[in-house]
């Protein structure tokens, strides 16, 4: 009994250990391959046990989002409730720096939900913790985030103070890149206050830091800010020159520079160039403001039908984003252009189109609500399945132990009794149900869903499994079916790698054609390999591998 309890405890800890191991891999891949880190975090989510693993998973999710943010604009990975749960754990057991990190990510999630006052309060708590921990770079990030919120509320003095604090913290932390970017944000405050000389002086400092570290992306941002300052000063020649320099320096993201050039040439009346640069400016960073600039160009040429079309598109973007995502740059556009004037002009062009916009927004809200409700329902079903499998496994182990104890006390005649045979059959049925439940959880994983999707439809564009998918599948088999994994490993030790992979795929009950596609082999090669495996597992011709694995373990009952 003591040995059984020890084994039961070890098995219950398997999921937690595997989740911890996957998160260790995430930390090693985080800086070099954030997309792979995100994939590993998706797999680890199914194995998390307890608040400690969950809090660490949330923290790594936030750091992964930070790394992805350097490449492209990421989607929010976690909800406010998840960050609150992680915050509750780290508030009790985390270091001051971990607490500050979590509060920074919680503040971002609150901003995404439009809860700005709560976000500022959380940022302040995080800043106090980071300052006490002497985490200067983190303190600088928090100050910049607070500065962004103040700027969004037209609180220029408070925003400038926070950006100056960010510069000071980055100076202490020796982070020249972040220091330069904070200075560029500070210069924008000076521009809005019409303090152009001060803005240029700040940007010259930022340019020195960017040149020191030879960071062309950061230098491009600084040069672009120079163009913005000169545009506000109405020195269009210099503005154009700096925008072109910015585009030339940063090949990764040229959309902002092209967009600013489009505005510049619209002001100069060169609508051909304005339209040319606007077409080149389309990207994820500018997609929300492109329709308004097209409206201005078409309006300048008196193409009122096209102007109306783009104005409607822009209004839909404003309404949709403000109601659903509350993106900061949309509010900046709303400040730059008088929204009420846009609405009045739209109504003069064609009042009845407003009904179409309203109907579209209502449908969008309904579909969005339905989507999130469905996703919540699917997540709840998955959690219920995980709990059901855990309960069945616990019940199976307890009943198996009791049956073994009873077996030593019964005579041969009693072992053949109907009651005893019914108990054995009930235990077998429970084992099969446990097998099917674990298989369902594997199918719900990222690689499991991919296999199921491929099996449903194979086309010329269908992509087979890659090495990382096979590795993830092997880890899942090893985690959920350790005995079967050991059986396969032992039987295929002297065979090709495809033999073990074919064994894994057999659990899914696929057809020969589907297995051949996933393994990159011909149908004939799969049949021959399956025949060899039948011999290895001593199977008759009318028995398949899946039945063998599904029945594995009956001998112990």
C-alpha cells in the first residue's frame, strides 16, 4: 500500500514536472525565438498544476509578449482575471522585481480593457516596487507606460514628467536604446506644447545615444521624430528630408514614414505623390488611419463619392476600436482631427449610410460576444475533461489496488465467481475509458488539433508535421501514456524513427493515406511498416496497433 501511494503521488506530479520543464525551455528560447516560446507555453498550459506554475506561466507569457512586440504588434495573450490571479500569488511569494513585472502586465491588460484609472494605480504600485528593487530598466518602462496614458488624456505636464523620469531610470540602468526612445516620447510632448527648439534639442540627445549603440531601427524612429517636429513647424522641405532618411534607415517598418510623407504631400498639393506614398504606407501600424488620409486626398480632388466611402470606413474604425479595444493611437487621431466635424460632414454627404454603420457595429458586437462566449465554453469543457480524467485515473488506481489485495485471499473457485468477474470487467471498462479520456486531451493540444485537422482534409496546400510537432507529440504520449511509450520505445529501439512515429499516429485511428501524408511516405511503405510492427508486437493479421495499445495493461487486472 505504501508503494502504491508513492507511485500515485509520483504520477500526480508528472504533469507539474513536465509543465515546469517546458517553461524552463521557454526561458532559454525567449530572446532568440519568441514564437517557439509561445508554442511551448501553449503546450504547458494543459499540464499546469497549482498557483505557482500558473503564476510563472503568466510571467513568461508577458515576457514572450514583450519579445514579440519588438517584431510586430502582438495580440493580448491573457485576460485581466488571469493577471489578477498571478498577481495574487506573486504578492505573497514573489520578489519585488517579479511583483513589479506582473503589475506592469496587469496594467497593460487593464488599458486594453479601457480601465485607465485602475491601470495608472497598478503602474504606480509596480514603479514603487521596481524602484525599491533597483530594477532601473523596468522602472523606466513603467514610467513610459504612465507617460503614454497621461499623453492620451492630454495631461502634457504629467506626461513630460514621467518621460523625464524614464530617461533618468534608463540612465541609471545603462540602457541607451530605451533612454533614446524615452527622449523621443518626451520630444513629442514639447511639440504639442509648441516648444519646438526644446523638442529638437531633446531629439539631438536621443540621436547621439542611438548612434552610439548603432541601432538603426532606433535611429530611424528618432529621425522620423525630427520630420514630425519640422512638419509642425511648417518647414515642409526639412520634414520631407527627415522622413525619407527615416525610411531609408529602417527597412523593417517603413509604414510610418510613408504615411507622414503622404500627409506632407497632401499639404503641398501634390496628390499623385500623396497617393503613391499612402499605398506604400499600408501596414498593421497604420491600417486604422489610412482611410482618413485617403478621404483627405479624394476630397482635395473633389471626388466626393470616393471621399464619402473612405470617410465611412474611417468612422467605422473609430467606433469599432473605441468600443472594443480602446487603442491609444485611435484616441490620438481623435484629438488631431475634430470627430464631431467628421460626423457632421458625413451626415451632409449621405445621412442614411449611418444606419449601415450602426447595423454593422451591432452585428460585430454580437459576433464578438458570441465568439468569446464560445471560447469560454470550450475552455470550460476542456477543464472538465481534464478533471474527469484525473478522477478516473485516481479511481482506477484505487480499485486496482483493492482487487490485487483481494486476489491473494480468494480461492480459485471464488476467482471464477460471477461477482469477481464483474469486478474485473468493471475495472477493464474504467481503464479503457481512462485511455480514451487521455487521448481526447492529446487531441485538444496544438499538435493534436493539427493532426485531426490534417486527417479531415488533405489538399495541395496542406503542410505536414514538422520536427517540433513530432517532438511535442512524443512528449504528450510520454506524459499521458508512460507505459505505452516505454513499450513502443523498447519494441522500436532497433527500427527506424518512422516506426515509433507510426505507433504514435495509430492512437488517432487514421487511415493509411493520412498516415502516409503525415510521415511523408507512400501508402505501400506504410503498409509494410505496419506489417513489421505487427510482428514486433506479436499481433494477428486481423488486429491493429491501436487495439494493441488500447488493451495494453489488461494483464495486470
